[in-house]
């Protein structure tokens, strides 16, 4: 009686956890949503936009810098007072009186000034702009690779959901089989054909299957939560259900085992190396002189709004930072080290990627072999259980042997489903590595 209460409580808990809203979901729906909603893709896109803004900022190398100002002063400073009158073009002969020059009256001046600075020759800036462009292109390639990775991840998550539902079905069948055997054993026990220990062993097995089924349903919820996370959706206690069946076929596919230089992440690494190289060249050329043009147009008046007098100034400046206390030299050495480090990291990444490609290629063959063996083992376990069940009904098999055979049959079916999942994911992963 106590055992029946335990089964009732377990069933109620299982029913409550399984009575949530179930949403049908296809793989094509996921692939359409993930690019639009996934947070990781949004982060990658923001990194690209940031790098693009840096590149646009480098346009200042060619475009003029224009500023405008309006300044008002009131002064009795002899020099400022004389200069203000001179700019306003209001000097008279009486203003050269030494007494007035030394002790001028209060003078006010309003100046409107428009300044233009135009870079002409800045060789280091050109390489800096090229570096910013390479960095922008690297982030663009990384964004594209992130989308490819998320496609792989969404396929994996979807297959995990499919596997979780398959496991639930397997354990439901196992539960039905075990409960049917329990009724049979109970009848045998009532008729004195079996001992109490045989009945208890079967009851324990029923409880084990119920617990395993509850865990399997929890895995469905976990897989649904992860899919909701990838899609950046609020789960709100909902459960996703795949509308596509878990693919259960082994196809002969040929994949390139040599690492492709066209892979987006490899191209991004090369662009990154190119950016560091340009920064290194920019640092070296930072010791060269720079040529910039400048000009200004100025308007003066003693009133806050007025242009009584005006004038302009145009010129060019050739500047050369001859020595800045080893700052430029040290910056160049650092840029060189960063460039060389990027080259080594790229070479290491390529070799690691080649190792991963080779390993995954072998894993695909192993997974294919595992599917075939697990399928055979499952079929054999089914036949063994059928024989033992018939012999048990005839009183020729022990209860423990029947339970062992039933447990093995369910276990082999789950192992076969796991082998199918591993094969499908390994195949998808190999496709991802071969792009």
C-alpha cells in the first residue's frame, strides 16, 4: 500500500511538470529566429559597428577641422586695449598719446573667429587608417563566423530536444512493460508461485523507471530553456516540442580534411594580423614630418553683434618631432611586438584548427560505427527480452533475470538514440569546421 502511495505522488508530480504549454517548433523556425534575436550575434554586430566608427573617425586624415568662436572682453590693459582698437580699425592719432597708451580707458571688444585646419601630408595617419579598416573587416568576418557557430549550436540544441523526447518515449514504454510485469508477478505471488522478494524487486524496478522518466521530462524542460536562451525569449514555463524527427540515417559524406583558408575565422585572424602590421608601420613613420594648412577669418566690433572690421590669415606648417624622450621609439617597439605576437597566434590557431578538423573527421567514423553496433545490440536485447519474458510466463526464468533483461533492453535503446545524436552532431560540427 505504501508503494502505491509513492507511485501516486510521483505520477502527480510528473503530471504537474508536464502540464505546461507545449509549443511546436521546427528547425527552420529556429534558424530564422536566431539571427534576429540571439544576444551573442547582437554583441558581435555591436563590436563591428564600434570598429566601423573607428574607421570612419580616421576620415579626419583628409577632411578639414572647422571651428567657430565668439569672444567678448572688457579691458583696461594697455596692450589689450590698444590691440582691440587696432583690430576694430578705430585707432586715431590721439590714441598714440603716451598718457592714453599707458592708462587707457575701459575698452570692450567682441571677436568672431572661424578657423580651418586642413591636413596635407601625414604618412603615419594613412597607415593608421588602413589598420582601422582591417580591424573593421576582421570584426565583420567574426560576426559572420558567429552566425555560423550559432547555427551549429541551435542544431545541437534542437537535436538535444529531440533526443530528450525520444528518451521520454523509451522510458514510457519501459514503464508500461514493467507495470505489466508487476501485475503478472502480483498474480503469481497471490497464487503462491513466487516469493515476496520477487514482488519487491519488480516494485523497485517500477519506481526506478518512474524516477528515470521524471528525469527525462526534466531534460525536456532543460533543453527547452536552453533553446529559449539562444532565441532570447522568455520561457515563461513553456516547453518546446520538435516538429521534425531525429534523423536516423547514416549517409556517406566526404569532407575536406585540409583546413580551408577561406574559413571566416581564419580570414578574421589574417585581417587582425594585417591591422597590427599597419599599426607597426604607422608607428615607424610617426617620426616623419607632417604638413598641415591652416586659415582663419576674424571679425571685430565694440558691440556684441557687429562686424565693423575683419581680416583673414592663411598659412601652412611643416612640423617634425625630432625627439620626444623615446616615446615614439618605444611605441614602435611595442607595435612590432604586437604584430609578431599576432602572427604567432594566427599560426597557432591554424594548427589547432587543423588538429580539431582531423580529430572530428575520425570521430565521425567512430560515431558511424557506434550507430551500427548500438543498433545491433538493441535488436539483440529486444530478442533476449522477448525470449526471457515468454520463459518467465512459463515459469522457466527467474524474476531477477527478467528484470535484468528488461533493464538492458531499455538501456540499449537509449544508447542507440545517444549514438544517433552523437553522429548527427559530429557531422554538423565537421561541416562547420570545413566551411
